[in-house]
C-alpha cells in the first residue's frame, strides 16, 4: 500500500515526466511518426496514479480515489497545455496524413 501511494502522488518529477511525455508525443504526431508516439507512451507518467485509483476502488478507499483523480486531472491538464504550446510554437503548419 505504501509503494502504491508513493508512486501515485504529485511531485516535480511527475510534472517533468508528464511534460516530457507530452512533448515527445506531440513531436511524433507533428512528424507523423507512430514509433515516436509509442515511445512517448513508454514513459507513462500517468500509470502510477491510474493504478492507485484502481487500488483505491479495490480497497474501497475514498481518499485514495479522490487523490488519484486529482493527480490524473492535473497530469492530463499539463499534457494538454504542453501539446497546445508545442503545436503553437512549431514551424510545421502542414497537416500530416
């Protein structure tokens, strides 16, 4: 239980890994490179909070579910904002197939 809680919390490392993962995914999409998008999925910073949420449901721990949902929402917001920023800054303006 302690390890799940430790791997699922909010930290500067989590935010950094989310930004890096989103950045890699955006660059892969801009270059139309499925291999790069898959590489971004391998970083998988949201997996800890998702597993924690599942563990919270399994153990009927409302606090853990609530905390996990908050971290997932913040991570998703960071990923979306990173994608918007990098797409806006990108010199690539042609739509990829």
